[in-house]
């Protein structure tokens, strides 16, 4: 057995042990803004009542979060076995993908920028600060670029959580509790459960056993949205996956599958990204990291995934780095979220300009597929 083959299984086990730790840190940072809810509860409840409430909430979390993980895996299995309808076959999306495009199909260079949101995404519509960020981004895009937004990144089928056939009843009640319940602690608990579902999906995407199924179905969802936006694999269109936080992991996982389905050049731009980098990256057109100098979540994500450390030069990430496929741009003072995050007024424009600068000026030649 070669040294590389002995190291990789250890890396996979180490990844799994640290996976939920790094994602829990990201989840905690995303929920920092609800600290005032805890303070209000301390003023409203006695210590005994607060202790009982915490115990019940902890029990619910211990039951519901594993249940959400099991349901996610079962959903992936059901999709793979063909029991779920909703995602089309690639051949039905782009029937002319394998043929030489005609002169009528060559309508000029076009770059499709697909935004994949972080674990805070609850539904198809983005939160107000993210929507404002995307509006600024759209205003600064060059004429040949089109922003594709509103994609459900963390559901099995191309629907919102509240429309999922198997769990819609649960998510609708959870959203109602989060938005309408008068008790601040119940709102916080509902928000934790929703984000935990998204964290689990990020974890599945980075796993070598179950990730390929999730990543393939997400590639189909993105392909469906691209087809609706007018994309045609005519050799003059490129696709850029723009991932924020956990959305960067989803972009890394989906990149090679999307390249195969669309027969087009695919590149990735991440900002404040938390990802493993253990996917197939060598045939992507390029990867650009936009990082903040004060982003502890993204920095800890790099430590949690040993494949991104220089100690393992044979990892997929380090091979792509050695081949010059990866660029890293740093923005001074940028944090992961909050008042110093990419969606804040202070850093919104610098991040947008960095994203626009990372877009391809012309469409790269499509890479030969091996399928």
C-alpha cells in the first residue's frame, strides 16, 4: 500500500470528526445576533423556569437534529433510487449539448453567475441584507454577465423547505414559530433547527460517501435554473458559482458535475467560504477565494480540513493550488458576518468589486468531459 493510500483514509476520518465542530462554530457565529433574546428571557423567567426550558430545548435539539440528518440521508437514497420526481434528466435539459452549435445558436459570450447562499438561507427569497448585496452586485456586473439568484441550496428537490413533500408540515410549523411566537427562546430554538438542517447538508456535501449524490442533484437543480434563464451549451457561455460561507462548499461539490452536465467551462468564486476542497477540482476553469483578514470561521475551516493544509501535497486542493488554478484575495478588516461582514454597508462594495474582478473577461474554452 502506498503512503498516499494510507494517509487518505486517516484524513477522511479526521475530517468527519472535525466536520461538525467547524460547522457548529459557523452556526454559532450566525446566531450571535440573538444574544439579546437570552438576556430578555433571564429578565422574564425565574432561574428554575429557565433551567427547565433549557433542558427541554436541549432534549429537542438532541432528538430533532439527528432526525433531520437521518431524513437528509434517506432523501438522498430515495432520489438515487428514482423514487422522487422533480429533477429532470440532463439529456432533456440540453439535448444539443453533444453536438456542434449552429451559427444561430452562437449568440455571443455570456457569463452566468450562480449565487449559492450560506446556512442562514431559510427559503427561496434571501434575507434583506443579502438581497441588498445582490442588488449592488447586479448593478456592477459587466454587460455579458447574468446573475442567477434565489436558488434553494439546501433542499433535495428544486423547492423551498416549506414545500418539500416529506417534511413540509414540519418546516412550515417551524417557520411559523420562528417568525410569530411571542417567546424569544422558542424563536431562537426554531432558528437553530432550521440552520442545523443546512449545516447537515454542508456536511453531507463534503463527505466522500454520500456527498456525490447530493452534489449531483444540486448540479441538476442548477442546470434546471440555468435552462430557465436561457442558458444554452453553445461553446460561448461560461458558468461561475458564487458561494458564501457554507455555499462555497456546495459550489466546490457541484462544480465538476455541472461542468459535465452543461459541457461548459465552470469556475468558482467564494467569499468568506468554509469548505473542504476534497472534490474533483482539476478540470475547473479556476477558483478564486475572497477572504477577510478578521474572519475566524473561514480561517478555522481551513484548519479543520487537513486536505487544504500544505502538509498533504497530494490532496485535490493542493494539486489545484500547485497547478495555479486557485487565487486568493484578502480584504482587510472583513469578518464573516455582522457589522463587519460582507453584507454590511462598510464592506459590501469592496466585496462586490472583488467578485466582479474575478469574473472571466472572456469565455474559456470548454473542457473535454470524460463521460
